[in-house]
């Protein structure tokens, strides 16, 4: 994970990750973070319950996306 992230960067990454319109690859292009790094940031910076719901939504969304491709 990139140690040079500012609080503003972290906030933007969280906002992007919470958006259903932004993919992990888009976050990687902009910030150079892998999917695992984004998950670590999310886990550290949002509540446990919010993280669980986010992961469930991301998994369902990615499963549907594969199906529709």
C-alpha cells in the first residue's frame, strides 16, 4: 500500500470504492493501489458493519457483471 496517501486521497478512495460506478482497476489507475490495498483502506477507515455490507455489495455486483459480459 502506498504510504504517501493524504487524508484527502483516502477520503477520495473510499468515495470511489463505495460508488458502484467505479471499478478497482480505475482506482488502481489513479492511485496505484491493488484491490487488496483498497480493501485494507476500507476496513481501516469505515465501520465493521459498513465494511461487511460493502464487501457483500461488491461481490454481488461483480458476479452480476461477469454474468452480463
